[in-house]
């Protein structure tokens, strides 16, 4: 068991009250702490079937257990809420998590002694939440409402000091645009699925956090020794020089294949949005706390219509993929839209760009007309895209439809999201990657097993193309699994190829829950710079616990199951765990026809193949393969039976 | 290594990425806990650009007896240490 408990700061916006509760180690330990315990708080406080925008919805914000220490990539905070994305035709909403990094906000919460921030109720007027050593307080934010993220964040740091971390929403969040994000410390997005809209519904414009408390670890010498070893390993990574020059854009050599919409020839895309082009706008690369790689960017558009405009965040895959989808050759124009999303509106750039791609094509084909769009002509040109971004953030005219997302298009105009041609949609959420150019690997699977753990996905070695089976297996050997389990994962099947994606995904998800709980960036396990057994050693040295790697992953399994049963009580079943239809339609790229194939490119996967892979996933989880719901025995084994929904009892 | 309380810390401010590792290492070495507020290093933060630069408090920093923790902690080469007969903090762009 851990040596110490965690502190929960409550903010009840309806009653205007704030208080702090200390949770003992025995309450925290089964969930590891951080977002693991954040899920337990959601299970306790969130009643089933409440509307996401109702005061009864709950938000928990959880810096990772290791946030505020100096170890490899320990900057992540995870927010958990019922997201407002309409997830099904019968209007179910999923309870999920989102994870992001930063430099000040997570440390600010921890130094203020706030391991969890729980936001309840709804304020009458706009507020900010201020977290300090004294706890949380609610303050008037009338002067910030209607202002952008950048302006709000800068003003709050000026007011409270340079060490202040700020999470802020923009105008899209205020307007409850269902996909709206929050932005942390101006550089990190948090909340794909609509955290910004939920905070907007609660009238929380921003959360500012700073404190002066120290963050101690149970075994300082062991913790520091292992951290130094890991940091040195990352500093010596052969690709590091390239990475710290380009930030996340250093991944272009992989992403130009895996995120390719297949409209332009690859050489053309490379020339318009590739590494060399990126350097023209790159001003500086910024790191999250305790990160020796750094992937956030500051950019300045050098010339053209938006000459001199600076921005912060990560514009690269957003602008590149959307540029190709929307046929905008000028990267500066797409980067401008990212700048507005990150600094002003907080709109979800991926979702909005794809929605715009869809409706402008539908307009071209006559399936939407001016009578549907309040007279607005949805042309396939940049001025229209720019205006639609603005209208969506403002919920103005046809933008109000886009602000409600894919399911409203279906309900109102009969435009089925399953018709969309890139990446796909499941549970009302569009994907960043497409399984046809990417191949069907575990990350693809987590898109439809949602509620998945977050941070851009469940990244493991398999996200990159062409890893050998030995490289993939080497990573799995560190997961602390029984030999028989490893053999099951690496038993070749006719439907999944050399390794079993369904069985692998179960453990990859559980491990991702652990990373979320600890606050570790997934880039390090993705690049084989940190392994699960080292995460167990870090956790033990930090908390005084004594978990084996297998036990650590088992705790991740507990969190995965808790997240699942919270969603079961919302009505989700196997019928919702449905891969998008577009994956089974060929993509006719200029280089040739692309179909969804297994990781090692040996065969085209059919719907029946993916169904069998999903059967294996449920089997490995101990869930009922017919319903996709955890079995009673599994919940007993994980000591989660007190949360068992009616469907399980 | 000979322990020393003199030496030159050279701070290349333009190399700073804002990861705060120097602050965390400094407080951990001196106090046994991670606490940027009690570190001998403050991070100067330009709010327009989010550019950061470590500022070493000369009256607080004792050069960790000749093995400054911040030097090892920073993987971006922002802080360098050179032996010298006096204590100096040399800020360079």
C-alpha cells in the first residue's frame, strides 16, 4: 500500500462553496492515485444519465502522481467528465478522460496541495477557480467572458505571478460548442470530446493554480537514481537532435504515411507541409515540465496574409492533414486557423475541419442546399472554411449545426457520419488516424473500444510502421504478464496476423491507464525509452508502495473496468463498439488502392475479422463477448462489485 | 572530484525550453523535496512569447559543493559549470 494519501479540493459552483478532503492511503491505493482515483471520484459523484450540460455533471482534474517531480516526462494531467459529444442516434453520452501536459498548471495544483480538483454544480455568472495553498476559491470572471484563451491566460498569470498555471476555455467553450477544448499553459490542449464546452456550461472561464508546497517522494535516493538513468537514456536517444529541432513535427516520416488522407501524391504533401516547410514557420520548441525531448511549438507566420502572426501549441499534423482534406496548398492559411483555435476560440481543430470537409462536399453534391444553411453557400474554398470555423465557434447560422457535431447532421439532414471518407467516426467522435494507411494496429482498436485512456491514443511500439515482431514482443515482455498471456498475444491467427491485436490492446489500454494515473507522457514508452517495469519502480519509489509490474498493470485494469462500467450504466454495449464503415471501403490514393490490412500487411481485413478481434479483446478482459459488458466475476475479482450496474447484477 | 564552493555558472538563456528541471533538481538536492518556489533558480517568463530563462539567485546558490545539480538536470545545455577561483554567474544569450 502507498505510504500517503491524496488531497481532494472540491468546488461546488451552485452553492458557491469550496472545501478540501484528505483521502487515506487505503482509499487511493487500489486506483494508484492521480486519474485512477479521479475515476473513483466520478463513480461516486456522477449519477447515470444526467445531461452533460446539466449542473449535475461532474469534472475531475487530476495531475498525475509523479507530476511535480523530476522524472522522465512527468507533466500530465487528466480530466474526466461526461463529454457533450453526441455519441449515438439515441443520444447517449460517454464518460471519458482527456490528458495533456504543460509546464505550470499541473505543478501549480500539486504545490497547492491539490491532487484532485472536483468541480460540481453550475455557477450563475462567469467565474474563475483559483487554487492556492489555502485551497480552491471561486472568483468573478465577468471581465474575461467573451475574451480569448491567450488574453485570459496572460492576465491571470500577470495577476498571480509567473509560476501560475492556467487552464482556460475560449469563446467556443463559452458557447458550448460540443467539441470545444480547454488549453493549458497556452501550449497544451486538453479535452478532445468537449471539456471546454462542459466548463463553459458551468460558466468556468479558467482555473489558475499556484502554490508553494514541496512535493516529496517516499524513497528519494531510489527515485532520483532511476530518474537520472531514464533521463540520461532519453538524452542519448539517437533521434533526439532531430526531435528537439522540430518538436512533434519530427514524427513526419511516420505521420506522412499514417495520417495520409490519400488525396494528394505524397511528394506534393511533403513539399507543402513536410519538415522543410515546417521550418519556415518554426520559431521555437518548448518543453513540458521534466521533458528532455520537447514537442510544443511557438510559430510565427513569416509572410503572406497573416505575416508576423505568432501562435503556440502543435500545429503540425492538424494543419497538414486538414490542408490536404480541404485542398489548401498554403500551409500558412491552415496554421492561421490553428492559431485562432488555440489562442482565441478553443475549438477542436480536427473535428471542425473534418465537419467542414464533409458539409462542403455534401453541398457540392446537392445533398445540402442554401435552404439548409440559412442561405450560406458552402464553397470549397479557404474564405468559406475560415468563415465556417468562425461561425461554428460562435454558433452562428449554420455554424450552430456544426457546433453540435456529426450526429446533428444525421438527425437534421440525414447525412450519415459513416459516409465520411477519412479516418472514420465512432461514438460521435472522429479519429485522427485512418486504419487504411495506418494498418489495423492496437491504437486503431482503442478508437472504438472507448472509453479509452487518453493522450493522443494508447501509444506503444505498434504505432510506428514496420516494427519487427521481436521489437513488439520485447516491449510486451516488460509488462509483467504471465508467460501464457504473452503466448496468447503472440499466437498467430488468420484474422489478426502475427500478433493478436485484440488481446494486446487490453493490456496496452491498462498500461495507458497507469501512465495517465502517474502523469507520464506516452512518447517515452512509444519510443522504447521507458518500460512498464521502470514505471513500477518509479511508482514504488515515489509512493512507498511495493507493486510488481504485473500488479501495477492489474491496477490499470481496475481503472479500465471502472471506466467501462460507468459507461455501461450510460447504456453503452457492444453494439456501440463498432469500427467505422469507411475502414472497409478502399481508399483510392494516387499511389494506388489502400485497403485496411493487418499490421504486417499480409491480408485485407474484413468486418468479420475485426469482429473476431473484438471477441478476443472481450475474452482477454473477461467481459461478456455478446454484450461487451464486464462479467460479475471480473468485477468481484477487481473489487469493483459495489459499482456494478444493473446490467451486470 | 574536489569539492569546491567557487566556480563559474554560465547560463545560456536562449537554450532554455522551460522544462523546469533545473528548479526541480535544485530544490531536491538542497531540501530533499521538489519545490520550485524554494529553488535557488527562478524562471523568468515572457508572457508574450512564453520564452523562459533561468535566473540563479547568487545569495541562495552554493554551487552544490562543486557539482551543481541544475547542470546535470538540464538536458538542453542551458547551464554550464567551470571551475574558477571565485563564485560567478555569467548570463549569456
